[in-house]
């Protein structure tokens, strides 16, 4: 094996210029593919983190059927076993209780529909990052019945801190849900649909308003390692009574975001596919030339007693050496660049930033440091190399030593 | 002991529908320890005959037996293994592996045979010493002269301890000094170690050294002379 290795390695350097060109082309493919994908995945992760952090969290538990019919009648009082399950799991850093519903808001002679979220504001600040969004006033105390309203709603009613807002809605099992509540603060959300109609209030006040004491519409789970999400979801699914509860991850909660990412991702994959196709022809060209140049040598090796299988192994090694070498160099060079752009993400400015912010996303383009990106692309390159090696393999399998030695 | 036996060995090439008999029903027997030259004009069928005896080319008709084994009945892999164990090749164009040194070229055959590193090292050094290339062990083919390359090729052919060596025009690309050195070396191996050689050649110097000269013309043996 050592000699086969040695032969394969030395064969690469027989035609140095050609090998260097081939290795360089593979290197650039790996570099650009990993570079481009790192930004693409980085942006997706940022979008997910924005959306998940803004509103949904990575996982939510509801009463079974709530997500299909988001009514306060589908609220629930969580069993102690559920709370224990969440408390005991080290991967869950915290969980937020929410009571969410809708109400008609009114002030003077104006009305507007709004999303009412009864939350534990202290915990919710950790998830939704509310403090920086508070543009005036303060957070109400846990036992208070004051409101935080979104900036869009405040400007609709021309309202400021200290004014009062009327809420009119339907409570649990048809009870009336009416009240007048002082505004203690105004929040500015980047997402227009939240900024125009969100009202936050302490959960106790919301439960009282909706005549739903102790009831929740969702338990929002906070985790600090999103990569463990699938494992955690599987674990909780096993422990949770799925007849009674439903467990949804962010993909189930934000299907529009998933579709947006999938559509954008498809574009990226096509571009990288074209890049790889060009590189494939380069690799194939090298192998075609190498095979044609060495037909005589192949004939000799078979004549003197080398089995075709060993000869094929040598050729596969040669091709893989080039692929592995180029991938290692590519990954080594792109890694510090990715690291730099992860620590110093590209910040969009002016109109570009505004258009991104309008969708509720932070206007930054960070590079992902996920090692899977580099490994996947190295794997793709090696696969391409192996596919291209089919040509010399077939040539060797068909080779007649006498004919080959005449070339 | 009979090492090579061909019976009605025939090779027909078809060229644009025209059939050419390169080798025409040749019956040949080579005994162990012979130093035989096959001579004849270009296109007479010398190389084709050698290729069929070496299992490099298929016969159209007839059989080749090497040390009692009918090589025509062997599968492709069996034939490759058989060549590795039984036949040493010396080609006109040396045909060394360009990326391996002289020593590695000789070792390569033994590596394919599965010999240990120690055995390979010892035997390759012995053989290269035998062909007078002790100081060229680590030279690659492009660092050797034609004569030196051909001597490495002989050492490589001997490495597997074959039943016989087939040499196709081994001196065709050599100058007279290199030819003389190579022939002396092969003749000495034949005499002292009873290595069987079968040459195809045009070279009068090789013919002069041979102890049996088989002349073929138009694919047929027309003369078989022992000296």
C-alpha cells in the first residue's frame, strides 16, 4: 500500500503545471462555495434568530389543536408533570408562559384590532429583547394592570405614556373581556405587523381580563443551543402527552420563513451547482489527458503483473489526493475569512438596511462558522472527483496491454 | 524440461475486411535454460508470437503452455498473476515506471508478489548490483542512460524469479557498448544461473550470442537452428 501511495503521490507531480492548475481550480471552487454558503447560512441563521427571538422561540407547547384554531377557548392549565419536565431539562434555559388573544382596542372615537399578549415581562425581555425596543415609559410591574403598546398603535391613537386604552374582546368560554388600562410604555418593533398592533400586558392582568385564571395559550421554551433543537424536540415529544398537548418547533410556527429560506436557498444551490459543474469539467479534462498520456504505462503495469483493480486504486488515490489537498487548502484559507466576517458582519446601510428592517430583520450579513458547510463542500468536491474518475476506470477495465503499449 | 510449448499457434488480424495471418500455426518448444533468438524481417510475426507466449495477446487458434499450464484457459486476473509469477518481460523501450527509482522499479514486482519489505530490499539491491547499477539505486529512469534503463528492466524481469524471460528487441535502442554489456550479462545469467531467455531481435550481435536461432517469415517458422 505504501508503494501504491508513493506512486500515486509522485504521479500527481509528473505534470506539475497541470496538477497545480487542477488543484487551484478545486481550491477556488471550495473557497467560493464555502464563502458564499457561509454568508447564505449566516443570513438564514440571523433571520431565524431574529424571528424566533422576536416572537416565537424555538419550541412551543400548546393545548392540542391550538395552532389550528388560535382561540382562548383552546388555552390550558399546564400539568405539573409538564412544568417538571421543562424545569429538569438542562437544554431548556427557561420557559415563558403566554396568554395570547385578540381584542378591539379603542380610544376617543378610534378603534383597531390588536394582538394581546399576556406575558411575564421580565422573562419575555430575555427572549424578545424588549428593553432596547422601549422608546418611552417603563415596564409595568408583574402585578400591575398597565400596558405596553407598540409604537404604530400609539401613533394611530396619538397616545403617549400615561394615557389609557380600552380593550374589548371575548374571554374564556364566551365571557366578556372588557377593560380600560393605562399605558406604561411604548415599544418599537422592527416588524410592521407587530409594530402596528401589539399590546403586551402582565400575564396576571391578561388572565383576569380574559376570565382565564392560571390559563395559558402557550409555553415558549428558551434554549441556548439551537443545534440541539431536534434532539430536544424528540426527547420532549416522547415525554409529553401528545393527546393533550402539541409541540411545535420554529419551523412549524413560522412556515412562511421556512418557505422564504427554501426559495432563497434553492437559488444559492443552483449558483454553486453551476460552479461545481465548471470545476467538474476541469477535473474531467485533467483525468482525460492524464489517461491518454499514460495508456502505454498502464499497459506495461498490467503486462508485468499488476492487477487492474490495483491500478484503478492507484488512479483513485491520485484523484483523491488532488481533491483532498485542494479541499484542505481551500478550507484553511476560507476559515479565517469566515471568522472575520462572523465577528465583523457586513452592515447594510441606508435604503438596503431599511428594506431589511421593514421585514423585522437586523440589517447585517454575518458569515456562519458552521463546520458542516466546509465539510459538506469538501465532500462534494471529493464526490465529483470520484465521479470523474469513472472515465479512467472504464478505460483501464477495457484496456488490452498490447494495444496500450503501442500508443 | 519443457518451459514453453505452442501448438498450432495462430494470430489473424482483420484489416478492413482483409485477413492477415501474423502468426500461422506455429509449433514451438523451448526447454529450460535455453538462450533463444527469434529472428526475421519486420512484420514477420516475431513480436506477435512473443506477445502470445507472454499472455499479452490472445491467439486466434492454437494453445500456449507455460510449464504445463495452458494460459489460454486462464481468466484475466489469473493470467496477470501467472505472468507475475512465471514470466519476466524486457521491452524494447525499457518501459520502467517513471515515478519510481531503479530500486523501487525492481521492488515493485516483488511488492505485487507480496514479499516482505526486507526481502524486497535485499533482492532488489542484489539484482541491481548484479547488473552493475549499485550506484544508481536511487536514480529515476530519466536520470539513467538507455543501457542503464535496460539493465534495470532486466533486473526487474528477474525480480519475480520467473520461469523464463521474454525480451522483445531488447537492444534495439542501445548503442554498441550498452548492447555488448547487456548481452554479456544475460549470457552469464543464462550460463551460470540457467535463466531461460527468449528474444525477438534483428540485432546480429544478439543472434551471434544465441545458442538457438528460430527464423520466422510470414508468420511461419522457416528455420530452427541450434548451435
